[in-house]
C-alpha cells in the first residue's frame, strides 16, 4: 500500500467520522428544523438523520401536548372585586416552522398572551358569573387565545381555572348569604310540612268524628301511652263512653 492509498484511507476515515458526528436520532414525538449557514433549510421527522456539523445547525421541537401553569395573578371583576386566579393551559405545537421562525420564545409568548386574555375576560364579567360559570369563561379565554397563537403554529387544547380566591371580607359576605339561603329554604320546607300535617290532622279528626268506635279505641290507645310514661297522673272515667262525655260537654256548654 502506497502513501497515496494511506492518504485516501485517512480522508475516507475522516469523512465517515464527520458523518457519524453529524448523525442524530430523532424521536417519534420530535420534529427537527435544519439551518444551513443560518438559513432555514427544511425539517426532518423521526429516525436517524445526518446533518453537517459546523455548516448546519438543528433545532428540536417537541410536538407533544404541554401543560403550563399560569401562576396566581390579581384580577378585578366588572363589579370591582379583586380575585386571585390560578389557571393551567394545555397546548401543543402544530407547525414547528412557525413556532421557531414567527416568534422568539413561543412558550413564553403563549403564557403572556393567556394571562392578558384571562385578565380581560374576567374584567368584563361580574363576580357571581365568574364563580358560577368557570367552564364557560375558560372556554371563552381559550377561544381568544387561539386566534393569536395560531399565527405562531400553536394550538391551545384546554384552559382550566384551578382556583379562584376571594378577599377575606367577600368570603365572609358569601358565607352569610349561603347561611341565609339555607335558613330560608328550611323555613319554606317546614311551613310546607306544617300545612301537610294540619291537613292530615283535619282528615283524621273527620274520620274519627264519623266513627265513635274508632275514637273510643283511640282513647284507649292514648291511655296506654300515658300509663307507660309513669310521670303523670291521669283520671279517665271508663264507665262512660266518648259519646256520653261528648254529650255532657255539649249540654254543659248550652247551660
């Protein structure tokens, strides 16, 4: 083997080594953007891909759904109540080229936009509606965010309002209102029960009045109940029927 053959072998070995250094494994959930001398030169999908070190630079983009917290921020409602709101956003990259070329930091830009929209939407809503319609407010926030982030190659899958904290004074007011509402419900239910009970007593009195035997049995039952208690002294004239007692009472009333 001559010197020329050794040189060719060395050059070939360097080329193979150079290509091995530039070989990258792209995972199933990734997309790689390739830049040649700073100029965008296309994207590659999953598998083994060869790039040219020094001349080319790559940028990996995770295409899976991401979860990011929108940390607590103070928001003023339409009726001037200050709330502390915690939210979470689920989003993913749907266009890797736009996500890298259209905005410097797509994740930070998306979070900032979500905070602004959340503050604006709640600022146009009354407190009672915020507390009662969290899901509809979150859906409205998602719709407004999607209009902007779609330009950056992103898709917002879900916005969730995790926690809404009220000022201590407002919490006390709402607690009193809830107690008053429960008391009102209790009074209504009790009054309805009293009406039903009065109707039942009236019906029972009508039935007993039309059946002397039944009312006599009821008298014996009452006597048995009283004697079991052992704390009271009750005198019954068992030699007289209820009809006689009732007649004497009527005669005494006429007298």
